[in-house]
């Protein structure tokens, strides 16, 4: 090869004198077979190696310092609200708000989100406030079943321990367990409960009472106002359930004795309000004098879809939550301790039990609104605080789909059908019951929330015949104005007319009618074992609850956040000592009701005595929420 020609092996190399010389040397070595002596590396080469090594080391140091800084910020640096953090938890003054969406499962969010988007014309990427604060999920089983009830679920939150279905902060060995609220009160925190069901119902009861079974609501009422081994542990209660506080000699009472618990509460220092006028006088918390007992309904506050038409009678969950937050904030202004507040969207659960999608979406929206108000409070407050929310279980086995026929189903569900409804199935059932009994319809005279207990027929007003044309016309009117249903079948009208003898109560029939038309599915009138969501105002503050967690881990987080583990141990020991020789927790349950009944198939489908609707003996059983 001539010297002037470019060697093949050098094609594409950089063009320079040095590279040309080196290329010719390599070419000669290949052609002659002579070994080429390695060239000594100069200063420029080692300088490049040094710079590269330094870049790698500097990058690694930057990454390490960034990780250390982030860890330092999370564990010991001042938070914007002024509290100090150490070892992953705050020190100093702090507030803890725990919200429970009783019975709300993941599908409840899907149902409500689509309903809201459809009825308000929002885009498909619009989400609920809750959706933006989802951090994990919780497993819910109790010690007695894979399917928990609210009592065992709330005991897991309040005590951080598993127990049997029906237990109100009592363990399977029948010992009481100290609760986070009781320990908080003993440590100097202010405490409160806000609910839309009875204040004596399972979830609120588990934070401030101890009974062997949830049905002991009369005892729960007494303990909540201070007839308790620890004395008074509550500073504020807002909700329903007035009937358990009134003596059985009084109209509106549901007690089994003549104890006047309202009077007892007053003697123990409680200020008492019982109606909308009294609530309005609290001025959203600035007019509150603690301790405060507010009972605004004989039993449960009506579903939000009905309550919104009775705003002059009943406060909303959001109004009660905001009132409690302000009252507790003001009460702790000069204290080195903050407060613990439990807020429950109680009747999401009831809507699930009733398989009522109309009541369900409005209850979830009301809870979402209250959740948003708590976030706003935390953003304004200069005290360290966190909001954690979850459900005790899912109710109803809800599905946003329904197979109506034997043929393969179309993929649909119709949120707009729910938008046509103005009342819950429960409310319509009350109206129908009273009309059949011969009373003037509540719809006609403006009574929008008849009492829950059956009314006695007026002797001067004979009952209507279940086959009368007038009754069927009235049912058409209820369906049209209450549910927006204009195409009822003759079978549906007949079942409602004969609802007093139908295995399903009228509320179930109304709910099933609109569920079928919206193609919303339900698998049970009870609870399910599905995992439920966990929410937090700040995922970093609630870091231990990220991912999939046991419900007891939520309870442990609550006590750890307030640094109450040791105090809860002291409270538990004091309660156990008090138990000796005393029967203060109600009737002792037999072993069969406490131990695990087994989660094995026993041929339940053969039990013909239990009807498909979950009714026994031709009548609907009461719900165990």
C-alpha cells in the first residue's frame, strides 16, 4: 500500500497529525506482524482520569448529603406550624384529628366521584378532596370473624388491639383496654367526639366507654358523661342519640330505666344543647363553654340528602366539625397540650346497610366536605397537627355495576339516575308507612323526618286498604317526586302497597328500585371484608400508615403521635383494677359470642329460614352496624 493512501483501518478516526501518525504505526504493525511498543501516557491523560474520578465522588457526596438533609428535616427540623420533630414524631404541643368514614369502601369513592362529575358537568379528571390524600389501605378483620363490625373495628383504632365483634374497648379475655382518648385526657389534652349517628353508637363509644357488648347503649351514655372509672374523659360531644339520655318516663326516650342522664351530665358540669337554635348559639365554636353535650336528634341525624331540606332543624357534619375544632382550639390556646378529636361520617354505613345509592353519594359528599374543612383548619392553625382518616369496614358489598338479566350484561352504570332523587329510601318508607296507617302524609304537611319507631295509627283515621287505587296513586307520587322514577312496574307498586307484610321493608324496596335503574350492585345488607382506604393531611407525618396496614397499626399510630403509649398502659391497668369485684361493663357474654366462630363453610346456603334479603321469620332484622 502506498504511503499516500489512507489506511482502511483508520477510516472515521479524528483527523489530526497525531492521529495520522498513530494510524500509520498501527497499520505497519498489522502488516509486518511486529509488536508495537505501548506509548507512555502523558499528563493530559492522567488529568482526564482525575477529573472523571472527582466528578463521580462529588456526585455521590451530593446524593448522600441530600438524603441526610431530607431525613433531618423529617425527624428533627422545625415544622411550619412550629412543632419540633424527633425520631419520626413531633414533640411539644400538637393536635390530632381522627376521621372515620363508617362503612365507606373504595367503591363508595368511585360511585360518588362519577355522580359528582356527571351531575355538575365536571371533567373526568376532577376528583374528591379525599382522593388527593389517599396514602394506603387497611385490613379490617376482628378476632371473631374475617368480617368485622364497627365495635371491633373502632376498638382496633381506640386501643390499638384486635377484639371480637360487638366489643366496646374490651378484649377477648373480657378485660378493658385503655383508649387513646382516655390517655390523652389524662395527659392533659382536650377531647371531643362528633358524629351523625347516636353518640352512644359503637364507633364513638369505643373511645370513651367500656362495655362487653355494643347494645349496652344506656350504660355507654352514662360513662360518656362521667360515670366512669376515670371520671369525665370527654370535653365535647356533638351528634344524635338523645333517647338514651332521657328517662323512660319521658317522651322520646329509649332507655330501659328512669335514669336522667342529661341531668347527670349537667351535675357533672356539662352545658347542654338539644336543637338547632341551641347549636346556632354556639357560633361555630366561639360561643362554646366546655364541657359541652349537644344532642340534636332522638336517634340518628337524618341522611344528608334529607337533612339538607331540614337545615333549620339539624346541623350538618361539617358544621359540627368546624364548631368542635374552633371550640377545642380556643380551649387549648394557653395550654402546652393540644386536643384529640374524633369525627365520624356515621351514616355512610347506614346507607350501605339499606343498599341506598342515593343516600350513599350524599353521605360521602358530606364527609368529603368535612374532611376539607379539617384540612383548612390545619392550614390556618399555628399548632402542629395531623388529620388521619379511614373506615372501620365496608358495608353493602357495593359495586358500580349490576347484572339485571341472564344474558351477558352491558358495561354501564348511570349516575344521572341518582341525581333525579330528592329523598332517601328510608325517608320515603316513613312517609308510606304513615300514609298506610291512615295518618296525613309527612310529605303533605312538611314533616320531613318522622320518628324511627313505628307510629300508632290514629283511631279516628282508619287504615287504607293495601289494594286501594288511592294508595297506588300515592305510591306513584312518592316514586315520582322522591326518586324520579316514572316507570314503576305493577309488581313494584304492589310490593310497596303490601310492604307491611313483605319480607323486605319498604326502604329496601325503594332502594332496590333505584339501584336497578342506575345499575348499581350490592352483595349484602351487612358488612364485607374488603380492605378500606387510609387518608392523611400530610403523608410524611403519617409515614407509618403508608401502604397496606392492619387496622391496629392505625390505633398505634394515634397513640404514638401523641406520645401516649405509656399513659395508655397506666389507664388500662387502672381500668382492670376497677373491674375487680364490679359489674360496670354490662352483661358478661358467653364464650360462644367472644371466640372466633370459624371462617369455614358450613353449608349456609341451605339455611332456608334465612331469606335472601337477610330477614328472619318474614321480617327484617335490625342492622348491626
